[in-house]
C-alpha cells in the first residue's frame, strides 16, 4: 500500500464516516452497513486508477456504495431468507426409482394396446398432433381417431389400475414422508 498515492488514501479515509452514515441510512442495520462500506472501499481501491485526482471523491464513493447496495438487493430478491432453517427442513425430493418404475409399467401397458390404439394415443398424447392431423396421418376419419384415443386411455387406466387423480404421483406414505411436518 505504500506505493499508492497518499492523497487518494487520505481522501478515501476522510470520507469513511459519511459513507458509513449513508450505508446505515440504506441498510438500516449497522452490521450490514459496515459490510457495504467494506465492499465499497474494496471496489474503490481496486478501481482507483479510474478515479481522477482533484475530482469529487465523495460523489464517486457514494455512487459506488449506492450501486453496490442495489446490486445486493437485487441478488437478495432472488434468494430465500431461511436463517432458522424452516424452509430447508421442508425441502425434499421424491425418490426417482418410483418414477422409473412407473415409466416401466406404462411402457409395458402401452405395448399391450392394439396397434391402432397405441398409434392413436402416441400421436395425440405424446406427439401433440390434433385429432384432425392424426386422422390424416392414419388415413381414417376424425371420429375414428377420437374413438381409438378414448379406448386407449380407458385400456391404459385398466392396465395400470388407475382410478383417480390420487393414483398419480407419489403414494400416500411417500408423500407424507417427503412433505415433512406442517409448519404454521
């Protein structure tokens, strides 16, 4: 630090009380304000070559501090505050093996469908074609395509033993374990 111009260092040090007061007015907490002033001084020190001696260092430092404050606020806006760990305790992931097993069961059930129903359900359900487009691809009437899809859905539900929405996703026991206790 001895090779740095003393006037920059002196001007920087004389501005610290004003910088801290401004930081406290922005942060409303002295510990956060001290961190903000430290970040500002570090940035200013690193960029001192871009400062023109003889110009208003106070305005330059206040601009750095203000920009740093708003940058930190934007960053915090994307973060979740969880100092007591409540949110972390509730985070969980359903085991992937159930999804893999369900997908395997679905593939087996799909293979058991008649060719025309399997083709219809794949065109409409998986490939995203409209009934009209799928009917054109299969060279059949739109009503025939709708009938094939309906029969395929019904048959898949029977084969997979799906009776309602509760049959989708994790089973009741897994859902209770991974959702954790209700926090109020």
